[in-house]
C-alpha cells in the first residue's frame, strides 16, 4: 500500500475544521454565521459610554477592515454604538445651527430696538460671553453635549437678552435725561441692576428644583442653568459698562442725545 501525504492549508483547512466541529455536535456557529458561511455577525461589548471614544473605535475598526479585508468583502457597523455616534453628531450640528440662528436673530432685534448696529453688538457681547462660558464649564467638568445640555445655551440666550435690553434701555434713558455717562451707569446699576440680579437668582433657583430628580440629565441641566443665568447677569452689568466707557465715541453715548 502506498500512503500519500498532502498538506492542507487555506480554505481547505478551514473547511476541514468546520466539518470536524459540526460532526462533534457544535452548534455555536449558527448564531454568528449564515448557513452558507457567507455572512458573519460579530458582537463586541465595550465598557466606555463616551461617544468620542465610540467614534474613534468605529473609525479604527473601519480603517482596519479597509486594510485587511480581501477585495469583495465588506463590513457594516450596527447596534447602539453607531446610533450613539450619529445622534451625537446630529446634536452638535443642530446646536451650531440653532446658536448661529439665535445669535443672528437677537442681534438684528437689538439693532432695530436701539436703532444702531454698534449698540446692538454691545448688547450681544454679554450673551456671546455667557455661551462661551457655558461650553467652557461643560469641557472643564467633562459634561457631554447631549439633547439636554444643548438646551442650556438656548435658554440662556432667551433669558439673557432680556438682561441686556433692560440694562441698555435704562442707561440710554439716563443719558437721554442729560445724565453724564458715569452717573448714568451708576444709576442703571442701582435701579436695573437689582432687578436683573433678583431675576437671575430667582429663575436660576427655580430650575434648581430639577436637581432632586433621579434622572441625571435633569440634574445637570438644573445647576448649569443656575450658573449660566447668574454669569449672564454679571456679564451684563460688568461688560456693558466697560464697553460704554471704553468706546464712548464709537457708541455715541452723549448726554441729552435722542435715544
């Protein structure tokens, strides 16, 4: 008798392993591959809930598949990770669009109310500062931008513009009565400043009631609104007077002028 030895490799070796596995009663593969062994369903569990890390993971997997998979093979990511990444990207894109539209609309409104582009810009400075401060706080405390925290900037713009209008209206009224600029600022702080401060504190602590919720996004929303509303009030009473004194000629802040 003659024995022929031939080394089995590649697809033939894999086929032999599969035959041995199935003949031994193995049925686990049926959960991850189809009957023709053309499609593989590979489930991966990750421990991180950060969409940034999830996006990096997805990108690295897709890059690896592009480099290593033979021609004709393809890979599709599914499950909660791609959904989380897509949702996060959509929230960021929507936040940029909504903030841009809100800031532009508020600026046009202020420019029309005070009949001056420069004064409209002056009223916008505290709002823009507060929005930037809000995102800075989120970054410092590692608060992720989601549907809940995206509301904070919009709420602050909606309420904060009232502070700017209130302050500027009183200051221009004082100047219209012939009061010198520094005295007009002092009178505005004494009169409108109290109202602005009390409103920021009252509304902020009203939102703080959400902090007793067991839903964590509401807790985060509560303290962020409390903080940013009070920062908006402080920015209004600090930045607007500073701009008025620094750019008096540009803003044409002259006593007895028609405001």
